[in-house]
């Protein structure tokens, strides 16, 4: 990551610059960082070129305890990247992004990259996992997940076009069969 001129703390997240931030440490009790509650964001917008790097226990939970939305809109030349902070990452280096039942359905990922997610042994492990919600993913790349690129629990949906799935061990998009 490039040298950063400023940093400050917002809740459990350490914001290193307006264009790059990393999870400083996961929430001590659960091992997760939840944008909506711990950082007190209701709507979180990521700019083109943002790079978010996660440690081994890194995960973003959106909409677990209150209504929340994540809008991540990159560009073809400046995608928003969600990846591992490891020097030599491998598939499953961090958990991924969990969209919960209080996630607002206009959560959107456009021109994003999800790399090295899917940590764990759960058959639902994935880069993006939806529980009780829907979201939009377009023009995004899901790469080197030890699970699915996207996993949808019962009654969940994803819309969008132009997505690419590369080396997702369990497949591109998985869905609860029940």
C-alpha cells in the first residue's frame, strides 16, 4: 500500500486515507467489524480506487443490528478492491462481506474486486454472503475465494451483469437449496 499522510480512528475501523483503509483489528468480542453499528455509519460510500485490506479474521457485516447500506462504485481503471493484507495471500485469507437482513436492498457493488476471501469450512463461505436480503453486483471480479464468489441464503437475490468469477473453489454463485 502506498505511504499514507494521515490516519484517524472511526469506531472499530482505522481510516488511513480517503482512498484507502484497512481494518485495524477486528471487533474484540466477535472477531468482526460491523460498519453500521461500531463505526456508526448508516450509509457508507466507497470512492473509486479505494483499497480495503483485511487481516486473517477480517469481515465486514452490513445490516446486522440496524438498517445499513454499502455503495461501492469504482471504475474500469480504478476498481474498489476488497482483499487480504497478507504479504502472500491465498484463497480464504479473510472471511468476506456479509450482508444481513437489515441490509438495504440498494446496496451496490460496481467495478469492485473481491480477492482471497471465503475463510472457514462452512459450505456457505464466500466473498459476499447474503442472508435475508438482496443486492446489486455489476462489472465486478470475484477471485481466489476458498468458497463461492457469492452465496445467497434462502429468499435472497443478486442482480447485475458483467461479473467475472476466477478460481472460486465451490463455484460462482451458490444458493441455499431449501
